[in-house]
């Protein structure tokens, strides 16, 4: 069994929780764009956003992989976007796993924020497609690693002077 590390280091173990999904069968490009969008969001807001992406109500803005993509209604930063349902579903599962880790550490769920969300390519699953006359063509699928780190943030209290 391989030992996986995280791409983020120097975390406060009492305020941060981690979760990862390894070798997932989703597109690394789609997973990257979804992670880039939810990074910095509160946990509840990110879960609602991913559920809306799965229901195809709100698109994910694509910033890097934008060739031949259509415009989507209701986007602020960029007009180009997609509805990566499969990637959003897998990232939502990893996010719920991180939430469970936070509950086991007795952190306040309402004050959790995503401080690190990344997706990068894993190994290639190599298979073959049978062809005519006894030949075959390769069918390689790139698997994806997804990492999410949540942090309990301090609530700002206003003091009347």
C-alpha cells in the first residue's frame, strides 16, 4: 500500500482537518476547476454550491481549460463554464469525509473554511479496446488525487467602545 502525503504542510493539527480521495475516476481538469472554485468558501456554502452543480443549476467557471467552451448564464468572474457533475460529486464526498474528521476532533462545523483544495493527476489505468482483424488500441484513463483541508476560523466579535 503506498503512503500518500499532502501537498500542503505546516498545519496546526488542533484547528485543521484533512481528507483526501486517491485514484478517483474523474477528469483531473474538471476536478482542478471545481477545487479552485470552492477554495476559500465556508463548508456549508461549498456543500450547497456542489449540490447545485450536481443538479446543473449553477455552473463552475473554467479559467484554464476554456477552448471551445460555451458561455453560461449567471457567472461573475468569467463567462465560460461547465457543469462537471461527476467531479463535483466526488469532491462532495471528500468534503463530507473532512467534515466527519472535524466532528471527531470536536471542531465547530459552522466555523469551518476550506483553506486548501487541490486536484492533480494520479496514475494511468491502462486498458485496451479490441479492434478489427485481431488488433487493439490503447485506452488509457488518468486517475485523480483530491485533497481538502478545512480550518476552524475565529469569529469576529464587534466590541462597543
